[in-house]
């Protein structure tokens, strides 16, 4: 069996990382997925959904299914003016487990300054030059308002201009 490895900042993942580590993770995530899709869950498991069989859906057959990056700014510098985001590590863990369950290679970054966020975005985008996948997910959890988020130092980042536009077809 061929193994694919993915590396961002010296953290190497392979296809075995695209699975929850504990049986309880499978059960809780599986329950959420079944709740979400209801009685259609059995049909989804039994029959692969492809672009040919359903022209209005994305193909989801690559291994890994996609790449997911989660950036969590939970601990802010004292002089930033922002309080810690307590409990955000639980959110990260649940998102990471969900995307691993769905077959994604997941990269997690914590407590980044603006330059580190921008560098992480570029490294994440570079993964798509190395490997073709069907989907991508990019999550940033932080304080913010008015279309901006803040880094751990309290510096604002315009989400549309500095982050979302990096993933437009003209940029990727």
C-alpha cells in the first residue's frame, strides 16, 4: 500500500493520522454524522457518491479526502487587551477529530502572531502543489470584530483581504 506523507513546519502526517485515535471519538462523531444526515446515512455508506452519479456534488474520493488547517488563538499576550479564549482547545480537539474521521489530513496551529498566520496560510496552500485532494477546510478561531480577527498580540487582520482572497482561484 502506498503511503502519502504531508509536512508543515516539521510536523509530518501520513494517512494513518487521518483517523480518530480512540473508539469513543468514532462513536461520538458517527452519532453527529448520522444525526445530521438522518435515515440517508445508510445509503451514503453503501454507495459512493461521485460527480458522475450526482452532478451537483463535489467529488470526494481522494486519499486523503482533503487538507484541513485549524488555527486557534486562545492565549493572548497580556498587553494585547484580549482575554484568553477559555475552552477553545476543546473546540479544536472536536474539529480535529471530526475532520480526521471524514478522511482529512489535519494541521493544527496554536497562538500565532500575524506573520505566523500568514506564513501558515502559505505553507498550507503549498500542500496542494504536492498532492491533489478533493477538498480543503481552513478554520481560524480568535477574537475579532467588523470583518477582522486579531492575532495574539492584538494586531488586526482583515479576513477578506488577507485570508479569504488567498484561496481564490486566481491565487491558488
